[in-house]
């Protein structure tokens, strides 16, 4: 008992809460979105431990459902939609896709093939056709062709390094997507890494609600 009393006596007396402290907390909460970024990871964790009781997670391949239970009894339900994966398993060709490619590859146009396989690029479709030993029975040439000028090349380089799709660039230059891609390859114009490998974005939906025990208390 004496040791416990001595321990209590040796603890520093907490400073009283002042008006300045209250105003500082109020400013932090009113500007939480900006102020949060200024905190270190350690301070963020300490603050969350003070406010959050627990987080319950339910998930599958396409969605994450998190229920945040705050210490005051307030609950938030957060639905997070997972982006389409880009793993090796997701890129595998299925038997149904191979069958469709065998049927379309000999005579269909490039636009038809891209529409049939919206999650794949033209090079990926070509590579799969070669692996399956498929051949084209007809070739579809563009109805007209015009040479590239120096100004066309300069405009191509300007558009290619921006966040512009191939469709937008082709429309701007009055050429086909295949022509734009081929010219960029010839001139060794490449998109920045952040555009070639964009980070997938999560879709968030937050629902706020109180539990019955909180409403009735």
C-alpha cells in the first residue's frame, strides 16, 4: 500500500485544461481533413485508439465492408469496392475466351475483336492468337493514308505524355489508333510510368447510423 501511495505521489500533476487547449482541439476537429495529414503515423494511431473501439471487417474478392464502432457508441458502415484485379490469374485466358477467339480471329476486324475482349489489349489478343496457331484469312487496310509531318510528330509527342487516351489522340490527329501507336513506337515516345501503371482507385461509400442501445440510452 505504501509503495502504491508513493508511486501516486511521484506522478506529475496533470496541467489544467485551458481555453487555449479547447480552442486548439476545436480548430483541429473543424479542419480535420487538412490537419490529419500533418500528424505523424504514431500520433494518428494514438488518436484513433482514443476514439475507436473496434473495426469489424467482412470481405470477398470484389468488396470490403468495414463497420467502425466508435467509443461513444456511434457506428459507421463503409463499403469499399475493390478495383478489377490485374494479377497473373486475372489475365489468364479461359476456354470460353479461346473458343471465341478461334471463331472471330480469321475474319473479324480489329474493332470487333477489341469489343469482344474489352479487358485485353490488341497485343495481348495477337499474342494469344499466335500461341493458338490462328491465322488471319483477310487483312483490313485503312481506306486512306497520309504521311506524318514534323508538326504531326510534335503534336503526337505532346499528347502522348499527357493523360490522354489513344482514342483522344487519334481523334485529335485524324488518324487510327493503330497508326498512332505505331508512330509513337517508331519515334520511341513512351507514356510516363504513372500513366502506364496507374494505381487502382477504391470506391468508398460511408453510411452513418447509431445502434439501438445508443438511441435508447
